């Protein structure tokens, strides 16, 4: 179940916003896409999921599980998305429907892909809420998103992404919108869920400190290009590009601030 991205290029309004990106996610690997804001991380994720804006021209190759995803018809792509590849976005509020209970939203993901009935979907929603360690699962499924904290909402979004047991999870800055302490909790949760399921992971962040907590390999992006890639340990100890060196300086600053917060 590997993902191979080759020479991926996305052009929007004549701009090459993703410019020949290549990387591989071997089966069960945890790979990070890291770079400053605007470097092309989210568009790379959206290209993999077939969710690019309609005015985007995509070329190159994205082979998932032996199957070419670039140019795949919408129906076929919709089957891959959610069922085989799950996605968690930065802002849980946008992923959730404000007027549906969280249980129905988690259950909907199961119903669409597995065709189970309403009652079974509710049971599954409770089980999934427990899996992401939401408190009091059998009651929280009847609540609405606004009745939950930000961290709890992100747990719901993760439960929706994982409900169909995808083989690959793409998490696009899943902790960026959360308070520092909640960030650490969500990161720990994601790591254990990915470990337990043996899933592959593409984790997107601008923070090398965060990435070192969850990924083993990093792909550094700048202006839609891969600047450097390698094991996280190498990026941390011997970064070769000024971009990675800058990310490392920012990460170290974050760690220091974190220690001050804790004291
Ligand atoms: N829908 C869009 N239309 C036009 N330009 C876009 C669109 N989405 C993103 N871009 C541009 O593409 C570049 C990369 O965006 P993105 O992948 O979202 O960056 P990142 O996730 O690394 O912050 C940015 O310069 C951004 O302004
Ligand atoms: Mg982004």
C-alpha cells in the first residue's frame, strides 16, 4: 500500500504552485511534508485526494496501491477517498456540519462506504468516539459540534477520517489551530492510532519540532519544490539547505517557549 508521487505539478492561473514534487510513502511509513506557509503542502495533499480546485491543471503521477490517481474519474476517486485514504484538516470546525450531531457525522462516513444501517452506524460511531478517546462516548455522539471543545472537535474529525480504517491518513496541520497543551494530546492520539492500525501517514506541518514527534522521514518544500528530503534525524542534526536550517531554528525556538510555558 505505498504512495508514489512523481513530478507532481499543479498550475493555477498560469502559476506553478506545485512544481515537480516527488516523494514516496512506503507501506506503513510516516512521512512529513514541511515548509513555510504557501510552499505547496496543502495543494499536494489535495492533489492526492483529487480535491484540487476546478481551475487547477495537474500533471505528473500519483500512484496509490499500484493505481494511477491523476486523471481518475470523480466516482472512482470518491471511493478511494475516505475508504482507502483518510484526511484530517487544520480546522475541525470546517470539517464538521454544525447542525448534525457528531454521532451522525461519524456514522455517515461508515454508512457511505460500508452501507450499514442507521442503528449499526450509531453503534460504530460510539465505538469510534471511544477509539479517539472522547469522554463518555455513548452520550457525546448526541451532541452538536459547538457543544464540544476545539480539541474534542478535532477528535471527531479524526474519528470521521478513521471510521473506515483507511490504509493512509493525510493530516494537514491537524494541531495548528489548537492550544499548545491540546496540540500535544492530539499528536499523541494520532501517533497511537497510526501505530495501532499500522497505517501509513502523510503529516503536514510548518513545525519541525512537531514533525519530529510523529514522522520518521521529512520532505521539505519551498515554492512548490522539494528542497531537501531525508530521515527526520538527519534533518534535525545535519540540515543541508538554508530553508531546513531556518525551520530548525524556528522549531528550537518553539521548544524553548514550550519549556518556559511548562515552568
Ligand atoms: N485555490 C487557489 N487558487 C489560487 N492559488 C492558490 C489556491 N490555493 C493555493 N494557492 C496558492 O498556491 C500556493 C501554495 O498553497 P498551499 O498548498 O495552500 O500552501 P501551504 O499549504 O504550504 O501553506 C500559495 O501561494 C497559494 O497562495
Ligand atoms: Mg496549508
